[in-house]
């Protein structure tokens, strides 16, 4: 190793989170700030934080709720299938009457 080209290693460097939690870790920097840590990250806490800008989440939830009420604006598959079968049966009956 060459002398005087490597940075100083701090074995008890201070890591500060935006939530206020502080950790000690090894680093070449004495002080490090982070936005998320294990104490406030949704993956570790199990709590979901949604930052709603311009009511986008509310608008999306309202749109999804209206679509689920109307079954996405379409008939259900079973209803469509039954309607096609009925139409097919009516055509067959009409064709049989025309032949007779």
C-alpha cells in the first residue's frame, strides 16, 4: 500500500436519519445523513406512508371504486356468454321455422 493516498477510516462514524435516529458505523466520512433508516422505512415498520400531492391518491382510489361498482363498464363473462348462446338459439329456431 502506498502511504498518504488512502482516506482516514473512522470506526465510529455518526449516521443520522431524517427521523432523528442515530447510528454508529464505520466510514471514511465522520458524519453522514440519510433520509430513511430501519426505524422509519415502511418495509421494516410495516406502516405505509403515502405522500399525496395534488390529491392523486384520492382521485385514483375514487376512480377504482367507481370502476369496481360497474364491473369495469362491461358485462360479466357469464352474462356475455349467456347472451350469445340465447342469440344463437334464436337464430337456429328462426332458421328451422323458415325451412318448415
